[in-house]
C-alpha cells in the first residue's frame, strides 16, 4: 500500500514538473508592476506562493509588491496587509508578525522594501470585523498612485519621446476568499469598488485567486488532473495557471516556517494537503 502511495505521489510530482516546464508563456503575467493584496500575514505563503514564485522569476521581468491589510489572526493565528495590529497585534505580537511576513516574502522572491503592512483601527483581523470597501479602495488607490511610474521611450527612429503609463496589475482573493473569511472577501470587494465607483487615471488590471470546493481544496497535487480537465472548458481556459515545481513547493514550505507564531499543528496539515501550496488559478476580472 505504501509503495502505491509513494508511486502515485512520484508520478504526480513528475507530471507537475513537466507541466511547469511547458506552461505556455502567453498564459503568464510578465513585464508588469504587480501588487499582491492580502488580508493577513501568512496569506502570501498559504494561498499565493505558486503565483509569487513564478512572478518573481527574473525571466518574467516583473516588479512585485506585497500589501497586507492587517497583522494578526485571532488564533495565535496577517503584503498590502491592511492592518498592522491585525498583522498580529491581537496577542501583542504585531512587530514579530511583521518581521515574519517580511522574511516570508523574501523567501518567495519579493524584496523587503516592497512589502507593506498596515495598522489601521478599522482594519482589524477577525471574523466579525467588517472592513469598509471605500477604505480599502482609498488605501490601494493611494498605494498604486505612489508606486506608479511614467516611462519615457523613444518612438521609433523619430527623436521624440512618448510617455507610457505603466499598467498596474492587482492580484487578490475572489468573492469567496478561498476560505470564506470575511477579511479575504473584503479585499475582493475593495478592489471591485475601486473599479466601479472611483474615478481614477490609474491603468489597473485585476486578477482574482479562484476558490475551489472543499473536497478539491485539501487533496494537494491530486487536484491537478481535475484542474487540467476543467481547463478544457471555456470558463476556465483563459485563467492564468501557476503550478509549482517540487523545488518551489519546498520554497513555499520554507516561507511558511518563517511564521513561527502561527505554526500550530493544523498549519502543518494545511501545508501538506492544501492544493494552494501547489496550484494557483488567477481569473482576470477587469
């Protein structure tokens, strides 16, 4: 029985590696300035690790920022992280949680100077804490405007330089937030509000991390065949797919280990069985 399990795992790992090698470049995000918006300090490695590890590869020529809206999870359980006290200050560990988040991001390829964690009284972590869409919108809009750049490029052989505004891409949760956590969903709602209610000169494009049913969520790499089959249908075929190679999964594992204050027993189970440690699908929203 053990031999069958090991053979199956080895086969899926090999399939993952092959898929990793032959993913069409047209389906990837390259040459972009990107903001990964999360709610809590370990979201970056628990949910977005496959995406971050691909985006930060030098060949893709991306500049990646993390914004985390809060610093703590109310359990002794926070890139733009919207709250610093929510970074983990619920149990007095806010500063430690911020350090853990930065080290985790560095392991995933994001420079520490590009990681921002917020401490806002209206963005405290918790299942019963409702974050306002307009507040998140204003924070993200200000962040994007601050980090937006104008690029001057020569227009062909003519000695005239044209201004190109950088298209800012935002990656965050979808309307279910993977786990249904209201703070995750608030990230989605805030970005949706930015697109629909706020006038801005920013050039933005949004991608949402696709939530899957509970059964698929905790079967690790065994969800990969299901994911590939679903991509045969139009609804899923245009999603950006990132699948971690074995070495990238180990990098995500190392990133999670930086969150020392959060490593209770069920976190280890999550690291072992969650498909989000291996597979990310991003759906373009706008």
